[in-house]
C-alpha cells in the first residue's frame, strides 16, 4: 500500500482566482494575490494539492464542459509556471435547477456534497485525517465536514499568509 499523504483541497472561484462571476475563459482568469505562493507552501509541507469547484455555469448553458476543462488546463499551466503545480482538479457541472436537462440533478459531487473530495481520495493516496479544504463559502465548509476533513473559510487577503496559518494549525493538531 502506498504511503498516504495529507492533501490540501482548494475551492477555485474566490480562492485560487478572483470570482468575477462565471469565469469560463482564460482572459477572465485572474489569480488571487498569493495563490501560487500558497500552493507552493503546501507542496513544500508535503501536501498533495487539488482544486475542487462547482461549475453551475455548465448546467445553466453559459459554458460547455470543454470550456471549463480548457480553463483548468490554463490554470494548471499558469500555476506550474509559477512553481505551484496542482496534482489534480475536479469539477461538478450539475445543478438541481439546471437550465439544461442533462445537467439537472442533485449530485454528490456538488458542494456541499463531499463527492469531489472522496473521488480524489479514491484515486490518490490521501490521508483524509490530515487533510484540509480552503473555501470561501459555507457550502465548502459543509463539503469538508461531510468528507471528514478540516475546513477553513477564506475571505480575502494574500492567500499565502492564510495558508501559512492553516498549515501551522494542522501541524498543531497532528
């Protein structure tokens, strides 16, 4: 069995990038101050690094799944170029009141459900007991709780400072 590692799960819009409302194209993608440094801090501390994000924009017909995947490829390239590679990304295109019928459903991947976290833990050697999620909404905190990990609510400011505090708190709990 592969040794399990702690994981840092990050919400996307409002945590990794500024939330300009339905960011679906690279020209609207703007990193939060300190985002790359925050991810690099997690990497140096031994964490696997994942982004999980609800993308109701797909369910409402604003963007295709291919647009979201292209944006995620851009995000990964941009962060890697700044010394902050991601291990993996998950997104949920579903919404219970979706405009497009094929995306209209209650899905365990959609936060506050824990599905994206649990799927990543199934595919990677994640130690959930030592892992955390940083999000900017209560639904992020609920997803963390449902998955059995710690949740930290980020509001604003340099993300690397916030993450340094989170890593310190996680070490104290270990």
